[in-house]
């Protein structure tokens, strides 16, 4: 899970509402998953190097997604005055997924989710560069906020007292049906609750009670 380093209190937005703190950077678990998924994508498309050259059997035009990555990778290679290699294709995936190239260690949760739509997330999404007709990936590509909202609901249900969530939701939004809130509002609730120890289920858990272990690849605390 993401650590609390750099996590501040929600701030007052221009419209008077609360805005969540800045999103934290990739965790070690996410970094490991990044390399696993890149390896799976590279293997599926033969994006490997043989004698310092890109595999002649590399799959570069199997779908519109492959073509887009190939085009972005060629631009990156040209900028370095080098021949196309697997590293250019990897960073070409960054460009296609998030709109620009950047170090994966500085990806936000949303950016990493976008990349996993192409490489697969080891759960429901196979990846558009592995299975171009992957419906789950296409849905999340069109509405990337769905995955983050799903995670927030899971974490809020798992970690915090229902009554506390309802009361906070009513105070902020004037309604009790917190599970129907859009993702941005759920994120505000989550960040507020993180700073309220009494809101956690662990605050009323007996010492012998079993606490569900979090999924190590969840990208929110």
C-alpha cells in the first residue's frame, strides 16, 4: 500500500469544496509489478533484443495500439539517433498510455492504471497489447476512474466504520449514501478518514480478531 509520507490534510478548493492531497509515487510492489507486466507484454510481442538488435519477428502492427506504440517508439529512437530497441518500445507504451514519456517510478496511481490497460493487471485485464480485443481493458481505457473508484470502495468498506463514513458523508455532502458518490468525492472521504484513528475498524478490534491482509498491489492506503 502507499505510505503516508507526504500526505497532508485535504485543502479548501476554489469552489469551497475539499480537494485531496497530492497522489503519492509508486510503491515497491507496484514497481515490481511494472517489470512483471512489461516482461509479459514483451514476451507476447517478441519485443526482445537479439545481438543488440530488436527481434526481427517483433509484432509491431497487430492492432491500432501496437501501431501507436511503434510510432511513439520510433520518435524516441530518432530523438536519440539510435536504432529502435525494446527500451524505446517500453517507453513508447508510456507515451500511448499517459500521453507523454516519464520515469515509471514517478507514475501516479492513475497513470499506472492506464499503462496496465495495455500490459494487463494480473486480474481482470489481459492487456490491449497482449489481447487487442480485451473488453475489460477497453472499458477501463474509456473510463479510467472506474478502477480507482472500485479500489476506494473496497478500502473504505474494509478499513473504516460504516457509521463514521455515513456521518462524515452526510456532514460534507448532505447525504448518507456514500457508496454512490463519484470517485473524487470518495477520495476526499478516504483522506479525511486516514487522519481520524477512531474511524478505523482496528480501533474497536479485539486483540485476537483476525484482520484481513491488504492486497499488496493496491495503490491506495
